[in-house]
């Protein structure tokens, strides 16, 4: 039963440490502010895997949004498209960067208008049965970045 108690301890530890969990580390997480009434917002961040095993993010949700999807922006036949992803894979001892024109979180139907300085809690479920909560700031940004946040720009 030694394994069990260690994983219990680990999950206690995880629940108090949003940013450094001993498995995934989140850097520079931000959600660009969108105009009032915008139906979607985007989440960007750098996710590092500090373990020697690949880790997948298998779902993301937030109380502040109706739905959170994992997307990849890609040019298909000359058009910028967003392809829904079933998971985001972070390689062992590697990282995945969520940014405009690439992988990102698509935050769908905000419950209200969120503006600069607001804090959004994102809940990640990982392939290793771990859950991580992360507080992410809404950040004011340029109009181009805002368009990108709404998925209306190509690769950048
Ligand atoms: Cu998207």
C-alpha cells in the first residue's frame, strides 16, 4: 500500500501547488482580453513536463466558460483552420508551447465579459489521473492579438 499513500500525498501536494506540480509546470499563462460580447477567448502558455514520462492533457474545463477545447491552428489549403485536439501531449522532459497560430486553448462562451486583471481558473485533467488547477490572468492586448485570440488570424 506504499504506492497508494504516496499518490495520496502527491494529490494533496498538487492541490496546493498550482504552478509547480512536480509533473507539469506552467509558464507565462495568459488569456488575451476580448471585446465585450466575444463568444470565444484563447488561452496561451508554456507547459513543461519535468518527468521522464510523456504526459497528455486529456481535458480542460473552467467554471467561467461553457466549454474549453484544445485546438491546433493550421493552414489547410491556404486557409487558417483550427483543428480540435483530443489531447495535448507534453513529451518527457520536454515542453509544449500554446501560442497564437499553433496549439491553444479555446475558451468558449464566457459567463460574462472578462477584462484585464480578471483571474480565470482552468482545470486540467492529465493522462496520469492527476488534476491540476491553474489561475490565469486576463491580459490587455493589441487589436491584432485580439483578432488572433478569436481565431481570425493565420500563423504568426
Ligand atoms: Cu481555437
